C-alpha cells in the first residue's frame, strides 16, 4: 500500500472498483463466515448477531484507515556488542599415543 493512503482511496482510484464496493464485499465475506460458524455449532445465533452488528463498522474503519508515512530506514548501532573480539578459547590438550 502507498503510505498516506487508505484501502478505500486505492479502491476509488482503481478502474471499476470503489470504496463502498470493497466494504460491501468484505462485509459479505465476513457475514458468510459467521453464518458458517453458526452452521458448524462454533457460534450461537446470539453470538452471530452480535458479531454481525459490528462487522460493517469495523470493516469501514479498516478500509478508511490511512497508512502512516514512514521515513527512510535507519540502522541503530549495537551498543552492547564488545568493541574488540573475544580471545579464542584454548585448544583441548592432545592425547599422547
């Protein structure tokens, strides 16, 4: 995604697409999954109704959320690393045969 733009902005700038169409498609998909969960006894009808009452508002918020503009990546020096390499550990003693 382009920084500073929302999914709704991108949908509106895409030929034959719109913000409202995106929200409708995502809402339909979410409601279908909720209905499947009820059919599989994973949700009660009351739970499904509660979720469905929130779906459109949550999806709209998500679609309209602008992505923050980020600056260039910078690296932070590792200040905890030793400045000089640690001495090599001594070799194990050799056996005489």
